[in-house]
């Protein structure tokens, strides 16, 4: 994958943080509170991304994988994964300009579909994480996001053994993305890289809301 992450939006840059804090209070500068979904298929890195950027201690609702979950949690391609999200992940990150993102990590498994309406309520957009080793695993999640009507950006999480030969055009075609849908790469383990992916989504939301785009 040769394409690079989108440039950081000029009007909304990440505020430097010292990592997760026990102080859960909003900063005094908070002005716009924005709900964002972080979604994608099982094992794509949603929990990792939220944990890497959250300025508060993130809420994780993960449980160990068991034999009972084997028929519904396909670990093909993610055999090192030992846990699964059973409800939702939650984190928060403050950006410059008084923008605060509330990040809701939504499970990608089909059995959690009934939760979608509740979790997506009030969200302004979604960051869809994709694993290029198993692109077809993202189809159901992308369909769910599109059905909800949420604007979204796609971020390919760069796993060490992910194929590198796909072009941006090939990946867009594989996911059947519209031309205006942002598509970036990120490393969910790295805070700066994860912030860049979120900023690509934020910029997309800003661009859609400008008079010229209406």
C-alpha cells in the first residue's frame, strides 16, 4: 500500500496529551462535543486504536475468547488474538479549537447488529478500520455503516504481515468506495498515526458541512 495518510486538517489539530489520565473532567476549552464510531471487523484493532489516543483511561469490555465463541468469532488471519469485545469500547480525545471527540468502539460481529441503532444514535461519523489481509471481512461492517447513513473514512491498519503491493485504486475498488470517501493507512498502536486517521474523518465531516459541499 503506497498511499499516505491525509494531511492534518489546518483548523483542527490534535492537542498534545501525556497519555491516559485518571482525570475524566472535560478541559475548560471544550466547545464542540462530537460522537465518533470506531468500527470494523473482529480483530482489526478498534480497541487498540482507542487505547492509543484516549486522554482518559479507556473503557474496554473485552473478554477472553472461548471454545463457545469459536463458531462465531473467526480468528483466521488473527490467530494471536485472545480476547473479543462483548459490548463497547470508549475513549476521549481533545483537539485544538475546543473540539472533543468521544470515541465509541463498536463490535464488528454480526451478532451485535441489534446494538447498532443505539450505539450509532447521535454519532456524526465513523472511522472504519480495515485489515488488508482479509478485506472481505469488512463488507458487512461497511454495509452497516452505509445503511446508517453515517459519513465515514476508511483506515487500513498496517499489520506487520499485511500485503504491501495493493494500490489505492485497487483497494478502493475492492471496497467499492465512493471517490469522496477518505482512505488512509494507520498503525493503531501508534497515537500519532491513529490521530491522523481520526483527523482524516474530522476533515471529511468539516468538508461535508461547508456551504460549497451542499
